[in-house]
């Protein structure tokens, strides 16, 4: 008999006091419907197809099997080997499906087949279709958006990407789009808010999980696992399609994704790859420190390129921007000493020389003469475009790039070299994640040119075996949910999916963690001799109770704003003595920001110059030199708020990333202080900080024009220099003068004035109605003009 937990009265009180819910009610109080967790699987619910290991026939299947109206989506006459093998499960059935197939084998088409299958089952495509594609990489979402928006527009299907931190725009996209492309963290954030915006809660037809091996990574795997388990409860009839390049324990994953639909799976080996990939892992003796080890590898590169490239394009991935330049410099020096280049005799020298003249970086010009170039975020967009164009045409043999190129730009190569498997993050060296390694390896192979390709991993002797196991699919995917269980448990309680210990156990049974414990209990600290009922009891009395007892007050806000327990504890400690400066310092020390941003050595001089600037000083100067990540974040936030021009491209990206997260934290702080109603002065300070971060400028800034679209710090300064210190002053000039001041062509001036006309214009009036009472009336002067604006931008501007 299964263990049936009782609900202790002390836990009753804990849940009621923190979340204000009745734990004895089994109804979802916030989403307005009953929720059930499907964890009991019918017999043989996860059935591998009969030909899952050794396919006797690898016949390619024709596009004619797809209805004629949808064939234009696929730009070929026959599906490849992987797609042909998946056609029956994905297109001709409705089962949930998990695919493990090599990188570059055409898994995107598998997702597209699933989309078409769902569209065929709907009557009104534009109103009934709602599908979600989840990928760990923003760049992949952006890439797919460009492809799918164009392909599915003919059918009236609207696609949108949700990858940023802009709440109002994201919620509008959910309401108006049919296919959402997003990251696990962002979709987790959106679905947490469905209880606050019930009109946005939509029935998901299809959930597509790309790079699902992310489950194995810290800390993002826990987010993906909790998200999928939530979707299983909120949309029990949704279809799940998951894919990855490496899923050793694929049956566990298929069992987890079994819902009211049975699940099946396929594992297709490297022989299905369009280009045969040779994978090499080379180990080298460790150096006294990782910097020296990375430097020593530079001397190995030219010989490896000569040995494995066969004169074809090569990508060398380095861990840092500086690393790409140092590696390029060393290879350039060796080529100079040997009096040779990497260009072959067929390279059109005249064309290359013409392109070189367009480059702004003098060093790159010299390197390209030798047949090499570096590519990173510090290179200008124009120079990067020229480098990519030369590489695609095979006129540039070697590019040294940061790992971001593996996911951001489609530049396949014959040879890929991963120079060192460690990178510097948050004051320490860490190993690349499986996702990063597989994405970099995935760039090896050009189907239109090559029959074979090579990927080489350069690492230490100590870690060599780990990467050999990764490439041979020897390491099972494990759950990381236990490491962040409190935060995710809190979220499900707030959403109403958990309201008792019974429902907490049901939720745990719907997770990948529970599936892995059933398969391998010893990996999670449990005895392999335990029965299912004993495992349930240990999970509930130990794991679950411990997580519930660790939850803190204001759990709803923690879930709403996707903050961790540690951050919320810091915000709750902010008291009456905390001023604007102190609040910003608390923000900069929050884990959400520290996890997003790292401090690079070469940035310190730029940051110290910003901190010590006499022309545009920071409002709150940071004492001493900038040595920590939190100090860097503080400097960047203040520079952005002060309309200081940040010239370094990487720092510009970091500042915007920090600003997005700071907006989220400031909204949470404002809500906490408002709900506490303890100190009006602190509430005013929190309100000013919220306004400051939302407008991305100080509350008393002269550069108000920055709030306008296409107006940055430079043009905002131009308006101030012309004596236009307020928005009303700019609105009263004619469009021609706006264009004259900014150096822009028509209709720029007209567009600026149209934006200003839609800015909220409030009229505030006071009237004494009695000796001790004052009537205050606030009205919106341009209410009628703003009625035509979409819901969420209007709401955001009115707040």
C-alpha cells in the first residue's frame, strides 16, 4: 500500500501564514480551475519503436506525404535520414516524442513537422493555435524566429520571441501570438504571472523542448524541469516534443514526458549525421594556473590546423575576447617566421584586398593578409560582417572566436578546435557546459561542401576522460531540482498548484527528479533497496518538508519577480535608514545580477575612468578602485542613469543586462515596502528608484529625451545643449528644427513629435472641501489620443 501522508497542523499554519491559502482546499485558487499532476503511467506507456536501435531501412521519405498546402515550409523534395525515421511518430501520430540525434542532423524540421501536425488538427488557426518553443539559447530563438515568422505568415500564424526582461511587451506577445520562442527562464517568468493576468492564460497545443540536455546543467536545469512539470499540470493535453544531441538515458526522459499521451523515443547514432564527424580529445599537462595553460595551447594551434584542416575553413573557439586576439597573434607570428600564409592558390587576392580596405581595425587587416582573423563582441559590427562574409566564401581560412559565435552566427567549418574547456566567470575558472561544448562541436561540417569534418577538444589530462564520455554519450542526464527546490516549490504554491502535502508529493512525482530517483536512487543519496512507498515517504518527510520550512515571508513576490530566497531576504532587511545610495548597493550585490555579469581584467581601466570622471561624474562615486563584480554593476547602472556614453561594446551589453534585472528587483522592493506600510520615507525612496530604473535615467535628469524611441545619450545631450531641457519644450518646436539639431532626415522630426503627443499629460488639481479635508483630482489630458495605443505599453507608461 502506498504511503499516504498526513498534513500536520504546523505545516498548515506555515503555508497559510506565508501564502495566505487554505492547504485543505484542492482547488486552484488563482488560475480558476482544478489541477491534477499526471504521474501514474499506464502499462507500457513509454514504448521504444521496434527499429529504435538498428534501422533495417534508411529509405528517404518524400515531401509528397505532407499535405500540399504545407509543403512550401520544407525547402526540399525528400526528408533526410533522421527526419524520415521520425516522420511516423511526429507527423502521423499524436504521441509525445523524444529524439536524440547528432548536431546538424536536421532536428529543426522535426519541430516544424510537429507544428504542421497541430495546425492540421485545428479549425481556426489564428485563434486556436498556441505553441511554445523553448531553447536555452537566446540566439537560437532569434534565429528560429526569423525562419518561422517568414514560413508561417502565409497561414496567418504569428510568431514572437520572448527573451528579454520587458514584462509588458512580453505579456502582449503571449496574448497576440500563435508561436512563442523563448528561453526556460523567460517562459518560467511569464507563466508565473498567469495568475495575475488570467486573460493571458492560454491552452498550449504543443511544447517543443530544444537542447533538452540542459536538464543536466546547474542552475538552469532546475528551471527547465520545474517549468515542464508546471506545463504538464496547466496544459495536461499539450503535446511534448523534445530533442537533443545527447540523451544517454532517453527512456527516463520519455517516461517523464508521459502524460495523458503515451511517449516514445528514438536514439539515432552518429551515422545519421549528414557529414561524418571525427571527434578528437587531446589532453595536456596542467599548468600552474589556467591562464598559463590557455597561453601554452596557442603554440599547438598552427600544427593542428595544418594537420586536420586540409586547407578548408577552420574555427578556433577561445574562452575570452583577449584569448581570441592572443591566439591570433601567436599564429600570425609563427606564420611570419615560417614566411607563409594560410591562403591557398585559388584565393582571389584582389577581392580580399578590396574587403580589407573596408576594415576599421588595422590589426585585422594584417591578420587577414595571412589568412586569419579574430571575431568577438569587441569587434565592430561592420568588421565582423566582413570577416563572416570572407569566411563563408572560403576566402578566410581561420577565425579565432569566442564561444558565443557558436550560437549567434551560422558559420559552419570543416575543422573546429575548442582551445581549453575552461572560461573565467564570477572570479573563478569553470568548465564549459555540455550545451556550450555541443554547440561549438556542431559548427563542424558543411553539408554542401564536405563529406567529413573534424572537431578537436584541447583540455587537461585530468578532464580528458570527462569529455570523451560526453562525446560517447556515456554520462546520464541527472536532475538538478534539489539544488533550488525551495524557490521552485514556492512558485508552485503561489500559483495554487500545491496547497497541501498531498499535492506537494504529487508535484514531486511529476518531476524528472522523481523519475531519476526511481531509476537510480543511489545517485540522490537514497538506498537502492527502498520500495516506491518508502521513497515517497523520504521525499515528503525529508526533502519536501525541509524546503517548505526554509521558505520566507513574501513568497508571492519572490515567485512573481523570479527572485531567489537570498535576494528576497536582502530586500526584506532594507529599513528606514536606507537611502537611494544604499538601495543601489544592495541591488548590485543580488545573485540575479552577479550571475549575469562578470568582471574582465581589461574593463577595469574603463570602469575606473567612468568612476573618476570630472565631466560627467557618477551621482554616488565608488570608493577606491573597481575590483569586484558588484562595483562594476554599480558603476554601469549609474553611468546609464546619468546618460554617460559607454564606448566599449561589451560594457554596453552588460549595462543593459544589468538595467533589465535591476528593474525587476526595484519593482519587487517597491511592492515589499508598500505592503509593509511601515515607513513613508522609505516608500518614497523606493518609488523614486523604481521610476529611475524604469525610465533608465535619474529622476531629476536633464536628458529626458532619452525616453523617446531612437534617441540615445548623444542626441539627448544635443537637445540639452540647444536649451530644450523638458519634453514640453521639444514638443513646441517644429519637425524641421528637430531634424536640423539631430542631423536626421524626414520624417524623423515628425515621428519624435508624434511620440511626445502620446506621452501622458496629467492635470493635478486641489480643492479644500472642509477645514481638515482636501480633494485631489488627477486627470489625463490626452486620454483620447492614447486610446488607440495597445494595452500593455499604455499600462506601462501610465504606471
